[in-house]
């Protein structure tokens, strides 16, 4: 509906260490509101329409997450209750496969696998209580992916809004042993100042597979990095 399309939602954009400030500036330029840079990433609010546009145009983010629930998670019981409060059938159906990525630890939730399993149990139980078949977990290629982030006994549950890593532009077929991520290459180009005058030569003496030069050309041409995904 039009209402859902333009309603404001809470998002978290992840990036590589050291370029969060570039991401925050970029998100503001792309139309995000309430942009706040924190150690875990850059938080912002946006409509779905703007968020899809950000996924298409962002050069510095690696992933965009949609906040779908949050609450206390001091122990397994609290984590389970917070996860159970999310209306999971609003986000996927029982015939879809899913995966949970869990980030963070606490005194009682000591490893990420335990945290992920607790949320998985809450999801499965909710579907069973609704009288439908339980959805299956697929860690490698799920239909939908969620991420839970535990910070100071509070957990925030996100839907993976952007899908696979945004640094994967779609043009990379083969890479060397230690490829430079595309979002980092874009940050290097941005920091270099070359975009202020693209008529000047751009030289990369350690070219490798050409990531910096490819990103520079795409930025100079204003080619949307997500257009080929």
C-alpha cells in the first residue's frame, strides 16, 4: 500500500571499519533521515522506497538491515520472549527457508550459536502455534535472512534488507588471493580527491585486479553500484 511504502522505518547500515563517516555522509545525500554514526554501524530512518534506493546507490555500505523488533535479552528466557514478540509471519511464510546470524555475547549468552538457536526456536514455535508447518533453516542459501545484535543485554532483531553483501557489485568474476572489497576501493577513490576533477589522470601502480580503477570509473560516470545485482 501507499502507506507502507512511505511509512518511516528504522535501519542499520553496516560498513567496513574506518569508512563509517563516508557512509553517514552518503546516506544523508541519498535521502535518509536521522542518520547517526555508532561503533556498530550507521543508523537511519527511511521509507521502504528510500531504503531500496539506498541499496541501489550506496557505494560504502556492505549491508542494510531493517529493524523488526528489540527488547531485553539478559538471559535465554528474555531473548526467547523478545524473539517471540516479533510477528514472523509478516516477514516470511512457513514454506520459505530462513537463517539467523547472531552477533554479540553477554554473561549468560556466551556464544553466538546459542543465541541463534534460541531465536530459531522462538520462530519455529510461533509457526507451530499458528497451526502451520515449521519453516526450515538453510544457513547457505536461505530465502530470507535475519540478524540479531546483542548489546548490553538488549537485543535488536533485523531483517537482512539488502540481501548478499552490497560490496558485491556484480562485475567481479574472478579475483586474486586477497581481493580489495569494492566498498573500500570506492572509499579510497573518494578520499583521494580525484572525483573533484576527473579530467586528471588516475594511476594505480598496484593495480591487481583493477578494483580501484573500476570503482573510480563507475563513480565518475555516476553508475549505480547496485544496478547489475
